[in-house]
C-alpha cells in the first residue's frame, strides 16, 4: 500500500497513492459518513488547474486527487521518487470501490450523464457486483442550475441513504461539482470522468498495452477526434514542456498561487 501524500505537479497537488490505499481511504470515509471530495486527473485534468487559477484553487482543496494517466504517474515518480507501480484511473477505481461497497453493504448513488447511460451503467454494475445496492441515480441537467435546484439535488442524494456518490459530468465540470457539493454532503463524492460511458458500454476502453505506454489519449483521440483534438494535440505538449521546466528548476509552480472562487457555478 502506497500513500505518500500530496505532491506538486505544475502547481496542482496530486496524491502519490495506489489503488489499495485510495480505496481504503474512500471506504473508511463512506463507512463513517465523512466528507471526502475525490477526482482522478490525467494530463488534461491537471492542465485545467495549471491554466485557470480559480480552478486550481478548487482542485487543491479537494481531499484526494488520484494520478490518472501514465504521464501524471511518471511525473510523481521522477520528481518525488514515490515508486508508484501503476496509475489510478477513474474507471478502474470505480470498480474497486463498488466491489468493496458491495461487500460492506455501502450503497452508492450515480449522478451525471444521461438517463439511458445511467440505466445501462446501473444494470452492468449490478451484474458485476450482485450485492451492490444502487440507492439512486440522477442524470445531468446539462446546464447551470439555480440554488433551489441545488438544494433539491442535495436532498435527493441525502434521502437516498447512499454512502458514496459517483459523479460523471466530464472534466472540469465534475470537479467543480464535487468541490461545491462537498460542503453539503457527508460522504465521498468521486469524479470518475468517462467511467460512466465505459461501464455502460458506450465507449470502448483502450487496450492495456496502450495505457501502460501512456498512449490511451491517442486511442481516445481516434475514437472522438472532433471533441478531443484540442485537449490532446495542444495540452499534451504543453504539459511535457512545463514538466521539463519544473524538473530542471527553471520555473516554480506554487500551489498557493490560486484564486478562490467568487461564488458557485452550480453545474447540474
């Protein structure tokens, strides 16, 4: 089990942690009904914080940032010698958590995406983990919401009795959601990116050998070129360049240089 705390990657604080330690932290918080805000960040997720000081503040105030994506894991190992053997991906951590939740009788809630996706996702998760209890599901409204609507969303999740909420809204909306709702819900709120579509059967996962080589982004780019080309073609080289500057101490990236949000965005 590896858990060496938060480390500075380009000003974003990422936990040097493996699957076992991450699952243990999340399940413990769920069991004790404690607040825990979680996201799994690959290169694009880290870069949203690098390029936006307000969002960097949000990310650095989440309780747990998982190193999703090999380039993020490599950066932790190269800069801090933490010895992480593998990345901690959003889709995979979701399955690990569901497995433990099923064993311990901790129900889950699914928030985000579309109704049809949630139906397939819930069906597939229950088929994989027969003892898993899904306390409720709620699709995204795909727009900004009112404070009253937020209160209703919070009430529905609380009233469901769920111990864990998975959030699939896409980056960076899901991280904003987790940050803002973390003050309202005493449970782990876990942003898991494309996990909803993967486990619902809507998107194929990249072959494992590509993931190990850090080329999952290329597979996803081929799958969705119009939506993802800017994310990967522009941000990946910038991430590498900035990492080189940090590694050579040619530029300092200070996590505290961030701007607190001026009110809530209220994504739904």
